[in-house]
């Protein structure tokens, strides 16, 4: 049985957990199966494997075209099943699903990344997929690390709620033409990064060295820059109870990083999410952009491959690269589905070798299917190739973000994105910002550990 975590005010999380636990202990007359007890919207039904299913894309607009290709292939192979595609912007997806969990109207299948998995699983909205995978041709064919990442993100019960489609990785994109013209070295270290950001800036000509993400999704990028510079390799201290986000080295790193805003970046960065940031970089004369593998194809289309490179994040003073984990993406089956057999057929098809290769070549990400990961296109997509090498050659240490915390998305988005904008504007200090986030994280970690015990 899952314990539903109510999201009240910051100070009320522990009380909410106690109430939820009390409700669980009161259910002495009923027992729960492996899939959890009373789920949001009911337990659904297996159906007859035919008819209509609804799929919600968690990156609508960005991945709409490739998902429609995969759906068309699926419907051709399964003429008795009709897939209704609904594209939802990544910035709106979690709230859309949370609303549907409470009020009804969930789809059959939805994009479920590791970063949002725990919150949905805690509300008992997802079917466990272990028994389906065990009987599937996919069994043994999916990247083991991605599978384990999904299990770890589920909230502590070691169950699988989402079949991975791909892994992403942080990338520093830079304009090779602008670097060559300025006589700059490749920004493989943080020192070179800051030097290039300054030298490539000429505000009078609307030229900037860097574009910083100040809108939706800004926190993960800021954390990446912080840990990359500080060299701290764990999100929690040795006790496992207190976060390292507000360590003095991280505070110093964030001060330096946030200090780039408006000095070497466009003022519009304050409100830019990744789509606006990427579009701005692709159409202007900005030297560098931090994003991930997902935007590679956008840059190729806008700039052509000979005008930029995508390399792993810069290495720190100690010669070691440290970066925060990027969530594994995947697809999950909502428990309320009335046609689970057909929905699972779609998930199997979408994560098969052929579909995985097609999808990830378009997205520029690392496929979860082992056979797809061997396809020729990966060696030709330089950022994907370099990312895979950096993650396997021992040069990179990954700081694992606590996706397992049901409140992680709320803390890292709604609670603190507005505060990060205040830091950029100089209205809040980096220390105050990180101390506030640390307090929230420590409380959420304590609550989670209490439940697990």
C-alpha cells in the first residue's frame, strides 16, 4: 500500500505524513495487493487489448512530431488499437496529472520521468510494471542502470512504475565559430568557461557570452553549475540527514554563477524556460548554452553542425567533472486505465529497439534499449557519444538528486524557482536562497526516512 503524502504548507509536511500513516493503520479490515490499495480513479481493468487508449506526452510540443511517428507505426502494427495523443508542455505536466489524480480524467499511458515518479506513486496513481516486464520481450533488453534509477525514484518500495525510454545528460554547447574568431580555447574547464563568457560579450552589438536559465526548470541547471564548481560529490552529508546544497563551497559557486546575469547574458534570461533559451541561442550570437542532449537536433537545424559543439560539463579545479543527475525518462501505466492490455502493448512497442532508436535519434538522447544503443547514429551524434564516454570512462562523478522524495518536484520548482529569480535580480542572497531550500529538503528527507522506518 502506498502512503499518500498531502502537500500542505512547508511546515505541515510532517503532520500530513502522520495523518496519512494513521489512516493506513486504521485500515485493519482490508488488505492490499502488490499494486497498492485504493488508487486514484480506481484499479481500472485489463480490457480486451483493443479499442482506444489515451497517451499524455510529458514534453508536448518538443517531442510531438516523433511521438506521432511512433504512434502511427504502432497503429499500423495494431489496427485494432487507436491511440489518442495529448501533448502537454513539460512545465505544466505535473500539475495536470496531479489535478487529474484528484478529479479524474487520467490517461491510460503517460510520460513518467524519474523526477516526477515519486509524487505520482505516492498518490497510488501508477500500476507496478514488474510482472508485465518479466513476461515481456523487453525483459533483459533494457539498460540496467536506467531500470534501477526508475526503481530508486519510486519512493522506496523498489517497484518499477515506469519503463525507461532514454537517459539525458547535461551538455555545454558552444559556438565554435565565435570561439575561433575570438581566439578562445574550448571551455573544458570552469575557468575557461568564465573567461569565454566575458570575452564574447559586447552588449552594444547584442552579443553575449552565455545564456542563463532563469525561468521554469532553472533550479536543476543552477545545481549543476554549483556542484560542478564546488566539487562536492554527494547531495547529503555523511549522516544522510542534511543536504549539502547550502555548503559554503556551493554558496560561493552560486554567487559566481548568478553573477553572470545581465553582465554577460541577455536580460530576457530572467523568464526563459528551456524552449525560449534554446530558441534564443539558436537565432542569436550567444557564445554558450547549458542544456542537455535533448536540444542537439534543434541546434543542428538552426546552426548546422559545423558552427557549434556539445561537450560534457566543464571539469573543476581538481581535474574532476562533477555533475548532478539528469532524470531518466520513461512511460508509465496509470492504474485507473480501463484498457491496460492495450496500453501495455503500446508501452512495449514504444520502448522496443526500433521505436527506441527512432525516438532517441530524434531527441538526441541515449536509448534505454540495449540494441538501439548500438545503432550507428549514436557515433555520428557527437554530444551523445561524448556524454556516453564521459559517464563510462571514470572522468565524471554524478551527484544523485533525491527524486525519491515525493516533494522533490515541488521544492525544486514551485517553491524555489521564484526565489532563484530574486537571486539573479540581487533581491536575495545566494546563501539565503540555499539555506531556505536546505531547510525544506532536510524536512522532506526526515519525513521520508520516518516513513521508510
